């Protein structure tokens, strides 16, 4: 499935009412040739998140149950595909 996110927008990629939710937030480009993806995980009252700072040459990263393939990125938005394994 393809997603397009503007800075600050969230896409819930793995959602299950009884277990956990995995989401991705686009945090923009904090520096030249660096973009930031925030990965969040929630389960009941528990949650965690972390930033991934990536270069435009990184086109694929592993993600819960599959991988993220980045198609386009700019300071304002990012387009990616979530491919389940």
C-alpha cells in the first residue's frame, strides 16, 4: 500500500485492536540530504517511539512484518510503500 505524508502526518501501518499499533510519522528534513522518519509503537497504555535519520540513497528499510520502500522525498512530504513480508 502506498502512503504520502506531509511533515507531521501519521500513517498507521500495523493496527490490531487486541495487540499493538505500529505507525510512521514524517518529521521532515532536519539537515541537507537527511530526512527523518519517526516510528511509534503502542500497546494499551504502553508506547515508545524513535527517530530514524536517513539519507536519500536509503530506499528500503525493514519494518514490522515487512519493509518500507521510499519512492519520493522532499522537505515537505514523503511517499513510500509498505510491503508486507
